[in-house]
C-alpha cells in the first residue's frame, strides 16, 4: 500500500500539533506576559494616584484623569465612527462586477484575499485611527477645561469688540475642533478612495467612466464637507488676526492687526468665506448632477481667489499704500498694540518720570546724610557668599547650601538666608541604605545680615548645628523637602535616620510627618519597585510598619504637580514662619491668546547672569502674551505640605482654573500675617516686565515706531559671560515714593540700544505690607547729558590708576578678586553706585569682603568699608593712601613690605598653621577641630590687619 505522505521527491515530514503540556505552558506564558504588561501600566497610574492622595490634591488627579478619558472616548469614537462609516459606505456602494478588464482582474486577487477578513479589517482600521485621534484629543484637556470654565475678562478687543475671553478660552477650542474635523474628513476621503478603487467604483485604466455615480456622489459629499470646513476656517482666521504674530520692525513678536491686516487680509478672508461656501454647495449638488465639472471649476476658483485675494492683494496694499507712509498708516494699530501689551503684562500703571541724573544739592553734608536714609545698601552678595556659608556653616560634608542664596527681610533688616540641605554626593559611603534610608534630610537655617560683614565674612544672625540665633531653636529644623533634594527617601520604618552629629556623636531620628506614601501594602511596594526600577523596595527588610516613601521633593516640582496649569517662578526661597521652615514659591497664570498684546519667550526674558541648573529660567520655551503673579504657594520643608493662595483676585485666568479645580486654591484672606511679611515681588515677573518696558515705556505711536526711545537691559558688568544683569533686592526709598521709610524693592537699570550710558532706572515696590506693592517706578534720564551706565562705571573702577593698583595687589599670589552686585541707588538727582569687592584666597577657599567701591557724580572711592567710602565720596573724610595689603592667609607666595613687621609676620605664620590644621581636620572628619581652626584663622587675620593699620596710620601732627 503506497505511503500517502510520500511525494514525487520522497516521504514528507509530518509536523504534529504541540503536546497538551506545551500548549498549557505557552498559554500560561502568554497570560503572564499580558498580566505583566497590565501591571506595568497599572503601576504608573497607581503610584500617581497614591502621591496625589498623599498631598491631599486627589481632585486634581481625578479631574485631569476623567477629562482625558472623556476626550479620548468622545473624539476617539467620533474619528473611528467617521472613518469606519465611510469604509462601510464605500463597500456598500460598490458596483456589481461585470466584464472584467485587466485592471479589475488584477484587483480581484486583492478582493479575494481581503474577503475573509473584511469585518476585522474594518474594525481594526477604525480602532487604530480612533485611538490615535483620542490620544491627540486627550492632550487638549487644558484647552477643554478653559473653554467650559472660561470667565469673562470684562475687556473687549478694539477690532471685533469681543471679550478677551473669546480669544483666550474659546478660539483655541474652536481651532482644535476645526483641526479634528479636517483630519476626520481627510482620513475618510483616503479610506473611501481606497475602497472604491478596490471594488471597482473608481477606475484608472478600465474602459468607460472613471467613477461610478455612487462613488462620485460619496466623494463629492466628503469634498463638500472639506470645503465647508475651509469656509469655517476662513471665518475663524478673521478673529485669528487679532492674536497673529508677525515680523514688524516696530517690535519683536508683534501681535495684532496692522494696516494691511485690517484693510486687506480681513476683507479678503470675508470674501473667501463666501467663495468657499459656494464651492461647497457645488460639491453637494453633484449628488443630483452626477458631474464633477462645476465643483472642479468652483474649487479652482477658490484656490485662485486665495492666491490673488489672500496673497497678492495684501502685498500690493503693503507695497503701495503702507510703505510710502508707514508711520501714518500704522500709528492707530500701534496705539492698540501698546495699550493691549501694557495691560496684558501689568505695566500699564508704570510711573515714568524724568530724572536729571546729576546731583541737585551742593551741600555734601546733606548728601552724606541722605545716602544713609535713602537705601540700606546690601554688601553681602547672595550670589558670591555661598562658598562662605559652605565653608563656615556646612559642618558636615553631606550638607550643602545652594550656589545662589535668598534675600529676605527679618526685623526690618535685609537678610541673606540659606538652608543646610542634604548633599547626596557628600555621603561618606554611598549604598542603597545610606542613600535612601539613613541620610534623608538636611538640618538647619543659616542667615546673615545683608548690610554688614564681620572681618570680611558674613555676619551670621542664625548659625551652627543645631541652628540657633535670631529664630531661636524652638522650630522644626529638619529639611526633607528642598531645592537640592531630588532623590527618593524611605522613612518612618525600622531603619533609623541620621538626624545630625555633634561632639557627642550621631543623633538618630525617625520621620514623624504624614507626607509620602505608605509602603505597608505589598501592592504599593511592588508598584514603587517597578516605578523606581528598584527591586529591593519589594523585599528589603529595611522597609516595615510605618515606612513611607518621599519623592517629588523640590518645591518647584511639588507645586507644578498639584497645579499643572501654573507656570512656576525659577527662584523659590525659604522663610521661617510660625516655627516651620517653608519654601515660598511664586506662580503665574499665562496665556498666549490676549488680542493685540505682543508675545515674549519666557526663557529668553528671564535669563540673566545668575540662571543656572539650580535656578532655572521659568518655562524655557513658553511663548506668552499675558502673565499674572496670581498664586503664592508654600511648601513645608518638613512634611511637604503644599498650600496655594489666591494672590491676584481679579485675574480671570486664575478664576477659570479655580472653577475647573474647585477647592485647590485658598482665598487670599487665608494668608497669615507672618507669611505675608515674607512675600515679595517675584523676580521672573519683574524680568519679563523690564524686557517689555525696554520698548513699551513709550506710549506715543510715532515715537514707538521710530525706535528712538528704545532701551536695552545691560549685560552684567561683573562677569564676562555677556548675559543680562540680574535684578537686585534692596531696601530703598525712590523719589516720589509715598512711604516715608525705605521699602523692600526690586531694582534694575536700562541703557540705550547699542550704547553703555544709563537711560533709566526701574524699581518696583516688593513689600506686600505697603499700599504701593507692585507699583513700578521708572526714572528716565536725559539723553542730552549722558550719565554713566553700569558697564562704564565698572570700567572706570578698574581703569582708575590707584584703584587698579590696589586691585592688582589684592590679586597677589593665588588670590582671586570677585566683584559683587553693582547696586545703583537714585540720590538727589544723581546715581550712587556701590559695589562690594571680595577676595578669595586659595587657602581659605571662600571669599571675604575686603573693599567697597562707591561712585557718585565725578567722585569715586575704594575703601575698606561702605561708611568710609561714602565719607570719602562726599568729602567727609580723606581717602586712604593705597598701600600694599596684607597677603591673604594661606598664600605664602608673596611677602608684602609690611610683613617685615614682627607682629604681622607672626600673625601670618599663625594663620598659615591654622589653615593647615583646618585642612587636616576636614580630611579627618574632626569637625570640632575644624571649627576651632576656623576661629584661629579669623583671629590671626584680624591681628595682621590691626598691625598693618597701626603701621600705615598717620603720625600725630603729620
């Protein structure tokens, strides 16, 4: 009997079905793979929910989630339905197959291969496009919430007389709907064409008509819908002109209608609406006429009209009407842009006054008295002295201070303040337990007077570990949440944490706060093990009853998470309030749709010489044309509690978000008096406003167009980076200020474009406890009598022969000279400039304030103290004869003339020994010895200074 499995070439191998065991194994592996993927997706969702619940902002999570789900479902189904319906309709309208051409014979093979899977292909294609469209729609959750919760601005645009809310809340949603409609129609057309061609409704090479009547009618309706949407787009484009950016030499990022927009583009768009509507009717008429002739002609007419009316005509108007008389034509529109821009950025109430720039009083005694009462000049530069805080108050290597410290007010005194945060890189031995269980927090506040120093070093008002001083010791000093705390920590469980260490050894603690997520639940542990890619979280014995995981620990990150609709200031700052350390975070509401207001890129406007990886610029690439400091937020440094307070009670954008997320923002009345005392005008908002005021201080359209009054923000003269000078906080009294006393202010200077002389000085009242908080005052200097600007002042400082020689001597050996903030203060019609000069010795490794540069009018002084420098400038004291200064301790490379004095030489020797002792103590971790050595260094240095002073002092009668 022949073998049925044999063929012409021999026996065939028979492949049997897998065994039951193999099938069971494969099925089990498949189920496990699906469960693993499901748990991965679940872990991200679950950990987010747990975190939002832990910070008591679960409504933000649920509102956002349900909004995204709703948009995904609605628009996903709409897209799937539209595409699926047109695929099904095209199939139903297929012609009966008759005599087959070569083209149809070729397609028949595809039809046969598709036939068994028609339904699944239909469902699969519809589901795919639906998921893509749904995901895209879910990304518009902010647009939808602003649309449904929009609050009126109470202001109308000058062209269409619609409330500003139409442009900020409604128009973006209408544009999304329009874009979705276009996508649905285009995908439906593509799908219908493919199906009609596959089943013979459309023919390319077959004899006879190229399209059946059914296919013609189907496609004509879809194309009619496309043209209808185009008519709607032309109509919305009319309103879009009010928020359209364009290149205009009058201003960067110009927004709003110009002459050519109002007199050419606007009527052109209206005409194109009518043409597109007629063209759409012609396409729909194809259902009865069964011919493409009229709709094709209509479509061609629409395209031609778009080119001629929408493109050529405006170009002709611009060339022959606007350019010959641009100022006259554009002035009315420039006036609208100026008003809208000043309103949108909160600079409409800026008080601009002329300022002579030269002293008005000849009595130097009065000027000297006025110098003390006009400003409390801050000598301690928070951007320079961080290394001094680090060296003198770090105490342990696993602590660190930020590179830029904060400026605040305590008891009427400008104060530089920083927190001793955890430095994960300074832990003696890095491992998982140390990094995440033992070293979990920083400890203590360090503060120093802003206007005085002590032996060149900060004059600390709060210091040591535990921290003591002006705040006392009875406050929570542990810092679990801070700017440098970016790793997760697991606290509160069986593993004890290092609190701090002193002469008596290490002190341990266990976290008692209620922040973080509880890890008692094995599901939570598994989710976080997956979320942080750390399997030890799942099985480690260091985690037990009470263990909680802390993450999202920087103030900026926490506020952004609970209020994703806010833009966060780049410089949170700490304050001691009611026995707690709290981070104060300024937050902004912004929009890009304020009609006629010119746009600015936040990243560019807020960048200056101090922005770095720690103090990042706000919202790097965001383009906005409206901004308000609408929210003040706090983050508790111990338990991470986030509180949002309504600050700008009239801001319609904030009101809109408060409707969308009810209960998330507390009323302004909930701000306590101690918190109010530490609020201030935010730096990033000030920088955005000053950037706009370089042009928009001008309110006359003709002057604005000429650009003759344009200003620039000067580069920081104390650095070589070529970046903008940062604004400076200091307490001062501006000319015309209502308050009698000095007011905590934020200040900056302006120079003319392409020149270095001073054109204006700007200050804003930064103290919320005063009636004029937020008042912007600008002193405009005359152009006929140039006044030195910051760069020129710095240049004169360095080129003055006696000062240059003194600076050269200060640089003796390996010392470095660092220039502090160049502060400008208006004084009796002139400008007083003050700049602290620091010397950083290679031995000390931190800067000490050694000199103060002061200039007023034509007088310049370079003295050991601010008081003496002011006395010299105003003629109350003779200048010090420049002498070779004492070599900073630790140099040992240059011996100055005065070092031959036995007392000076002995003091320098003692300082060198103390520096060596300090370095050895630091390497050995003996911090008690390190602190003693630091005291010895200060004492030796002071003896050297006192001895030199005696040597250089004038003899009686001489």
